């Protein structure tokens, strides 16, 4: 009897344990179903496109955001309707399916980040996406793909680029208008002021030669002083004309104009200047680009004369493929305060940079206190030989 009772108790304990385990399994399964439901809901509510692909690149699961991005239904997607569409790279050239982030992740067995892919819809509209894919080995899933719709940002980027293009055109036109005004003013100085001064000088010379000796004794010093003043004024007007529109630039090109500018710089400020030319002659770059280089060089040299306390200046002009590079280096005190160099009202560096950028170029300024300053400007050009500078008269 005791044995039977022990067996019955053991059986009851075993049944109770089994019920406890079954209850635990039910709770665990319910929890797993709840978690799965939460994950499924989260998966479907994510604002980015998520898709799971098999190792054979078959779509296994996809969320609503992905369907919304690619503008396909689930049935269309599972029927591989996406394969009939055209896809393009960021530069607009055709993109093959093998270039997809998912295909590359599977083929290369590594995570592929941010592949910019344009989806050409049936109506011709392009949906721009950034796609990342990671290979996994979970059940039947071979790769997880994350897709972000960047159409709006691409549109904003294009609009910004278009604005920059228009701004560049306006900046170029502004430079051209400024140079046209300078050219017109130089012409007016030559045709009116210059010719009038030349005529006045001739008249004074004639008067001086026709006056009697006794009058010359009385008025000679004043007359000679007047002729000297006229000659100095003619020279001053000629210098102003040269600054407004250097004839040497129109006649002989950029290298000759820079050499002339350095010669005047040395004569005026007693600072040694060295000009290092390119091994091959610089071709004519067109009137506006050549003038832009010259104006930047003039501004840089003026800054050196005013602030650098330099003893020597080195100017280098080189051609690099489809760009021309100008470098102006001094051995002065350098820029001790960039804040001071860029203070309101100090427009030298800003003007030089804007001039270069107006023609798609770039300007860099390098400086170490006590070790001088280097101004480098590079501007692309097309050597078509058609844009030549006009010529102005001389006094």
C-alpha cells in the first residue's frame, strides 16, 4: 500500500510539473507572439524602407514605407515588376541590377552603404533613393536592405546648384561690366583729357618759343613750371589709364602684364620682386579671365605693400591641364590676426576670392605669423583662342 501511495504521489507530482511546463510554454509563446506582433508593427511603421531578401535575391518581406517609396503594391513586388523598370546612377547614366546595394552585398559578402539609385517610374518620374544593404544568415534571409527616399534633398541640391550657376553668371557679368566701364573711362581720358593736355603742352611750347627775350626773362620760370606741371599731369593720366585698362595685357597677354606690374611695384615700393614663368607659354585665356588674374595680383601686391613689411615677393604663373594657377608669396610678417584681416570694411581677401569664384576658380591664403603669406588662385579655362582683349589708345 505504501508503495502504491508513493507511486501515486510521484505521478501527481509529474502531472503537476508537466502542467507547469505547459503553462510556461503557453506564456512564452504568447509573449513571443506579442513581441513578434510588436516587431511586425514597428517594422511596418518605420519611416524608411526595409526589405528582407533571400540569398537568391528574392523578396521575402517588405514594409509599407518601402512600397510607398518604390510606388509598387506587394503583388507587383513579389511578381518582380521592379525588374522591368529602368534605374540610373547619381550621374544619370543607366544602372544595372547587379549594381544594386543588395546584389553587391550578396556578391561581396559585406555591408554596402548609401548607394544612390534613381528609380525611373512608368510615367517618367524619377524617385531618388539612398540604399544600404547588409548580408545576414538568419533563417531564409540572406540580406537586409534599408532604403531612404532622398528625392526632396536631391531636388533641393539641384536648385542650389542652379542658384550657384546663376550667381556665377551674374558675377562674371558684373566683372565684365566693371571692366567695360574701366575701358570706357580710359578711352574718355585718352580722347578728351589726354588730347587736351597734349594740345595745351604744345601751345605752351609755341608760346615759349615766340616770346621776346625780355618777356621770357620775366615769365620764363613760371612758364617752364607750367609746362612741367602739364607734363606731370599727362604722365599721371597715362598711369591712371594703365591702371584702368593695361594696354600691355591686351597687346601681349597675361605674362607680360604681370611682369610690367611687378616692375612698377619694385620701382614704387623698393621691394624686390621675382617672376617665375611656366615652362610652356601660357595661352591667351580670354579678356575677362586674364584681367581677373591681373586684378587679383594687383590686390595681393597692394596688400603686401601696405601690411607685410616684406623684402621680397615671388610670383609664379603655371598652367596645369585645363587650369592656370597664380601664386604670390612674400617673406613679410604674415597675417597675425585673421579676424583683423576679415574685419568689416576690409574687403581685399573677399574681393579676390569673389573674383576667382566668379569664373569657377578657387583662392587659398596660407600664412604663418613671422613667415610670410602665400596667395594661390586657380581658374579653369578653355583654350578656344576666340576671346581676345580689346585695345585702347595711348597718350
